[in-house]
């Protein structure tokens, strides 16, 4: 039995130290100390067959060996744990001096960039920037612009009308009975930015110079130059003595600065209910014999529009214009299809 114990001791020393992982070490523990079939356990189980003197001897020796094996296992476990920690530290080491990876960054939408550029140009020409609501009343979008109900000109703008709940007159608070007599205004998504002219003139006395960029909506089929939701740029200049010459100068300056080269404009007679006279604005690079591009509607503000805004048309004169911002973008960047702007195609947007 002494020999057997010696043999177990030798085997334990080499095999425990050879364990490469904590799992392997556990296997070794079971191999030597396991309660069922551990090598030492088997020896201890045979003690009862020995003579009493021998039993005490071998028993002591076997117990010492058990303690030694336990110590060997503990020591080797500590070694394995610390080297595992070191390899984790090695793997997860961070070299703070290495150049970082730049996370991809978004940027402003090309139309937002263009609108900001347009605003800067007009600010430098002494214009202020005005805004109006996307959900408009029938009055501001049409009537105040000299387009009464049943006027055929309403057909020029295919309109998204909003479904509205008409407030019930039943069980009404008697203190609020006035509401009964108020007609609920019909609401729509504005079809152009021209309502901002009237809203602004109601609140500001001329002389005034404003632009009003914003989203407008039309109930129409889309194609390469038409969207159902797009941006317009409204312009308005009112003073005592404003003429078409002032308009020509302002609009030529604007195009020249926006396109970065001298541009010339041509005015063609047209019709809008809110201007008299009205014209379409064409433009092309100065000196070029190229085709004229239609870019904007414009005209001298109609007396009825001044009246609707509470201004005296005998006192004030002004020009107004309205152009499509997407159309400007198509020209500026030579883009073939207006629908690309809101297609959500990152490849398209990344180019700006
Ligand atoms: C005219 C005279 C004024 O004194 C002031 C403003 C105006 C413009 C007028 N309010 C208007 O809306 N005219 S318009 O219907 O011809 O549209 C103006 C511009 O918007 C067009 O020249 C075009 O550039 C753009 N546009 C029109 N429908 C569009 C569109 N852009 C994209 N998609 C559409 N569906």
C-alpha cells in the first residue's frame, strides 16, 4: 500500500500541474479525490482490511497525501486563474494612443442647405425671413388672394382639403354661445406660400421686404418635375414707389449669386389672380444663346390683396413672386428627377 500511495503521489504531482484549464483541473480532482472512484478514496476504503497497527500508519500517510493533493490543486487553480485574467487583460487591452475610428456623421438635407443659402442671399439684399402655417384657412390660401369660391382660378391649385369636425351646438355652454354664430373656417394644406404675404402685411406696416420659404402641398400626380409635397420661395417687397424694374434687379441679383455666374431674366405675360400685371420669369446665363428656363411666377401685388390685408392700395405698391425650390435645386445640381429628394436613398443624399 505504501507503494501505491507513492505512485499516486507521483502521478498527482505531474498530472495536476499539467492541467491547462480549470475544467481539466476539476477532472484531476475527481481522478484522485472523487468520492466514488478517486484513487485515494479507494485506498482509504481498504483501510478496514488492514491490521490495526498498519491501519494507523497507512491511514496517516493517506490523509497527508490527501491534504497534499488538495494543496496542489488549490495552488494550480490559483495559477490558472491568474493566467486566465492576464490573457483577458491582454485581449482587451486598449491602446489609447491609437487614432480613433470616426463614426459616420449625417449632414443637412440638400434642400435645407439650399434654403439656408437662399435666405443668406436675400438677407444680404435687405429682406427678412417670414413664416406661415402649413395648415391654412380657405381665406388666406384663396379669398384674401383675390380667389373667391367658385372662381375658376381655384382650379390652378389641386387642393388637399382637411376633414373637419364641426363643433356641435347642442349642450353648449351658454357663456360660449357666441361660437354658434361663428362659421368654422374651412382648412386645407396650403397649396402655395402666397398666404404668408397677407399674414405678414396684416401685422407689419410697409415699407417691407420679405421672403417666405416653406412646404406646400398639391393633390396632383407626381413625375420628374412634380411632387405632391414640395417647397416654394415666396417674395414680397412693398413701398410707396415700387416697380417691375425693382423686381428685375432683385431677381437677377438673386439668380446671379445663387448660380455663381451672371444670369439674365425675361418676363412673359401671365395670369395670377393676386397680381396685376402678372408674369412668368424665365432665366438663363448672361450672354448664352441657350434655352430660357421657366423658374417663377410673379407680378405687381393686386389692389384687392392689399385691401384684404388692411392696407390702402392707393398708398402702397409692391411686387411679389413665388418659385419652386426643388426646381431651383434641379437646375443648380443638374438633378434629373425631383422625387429623388425624398426617396430616402442614402447614395443620392451622400453626394451633397
Ligand atoms: C405668383 C405670383 C406671385 O405674386 C406670387 C407667387 C406666385 C406663385 C404662385 N403662388 C404659384 O403657386 N404658382 S405655381 O403654381 O405656378 O407654382 C410656382 C412654382 O412652384 C412653379 O413655377 C414650380 O417651380 C413650382 N411647382 C409647382 N408645382 C410643383 C412645383 N414644384 C414641384 N412639384 C410640383 N408639383
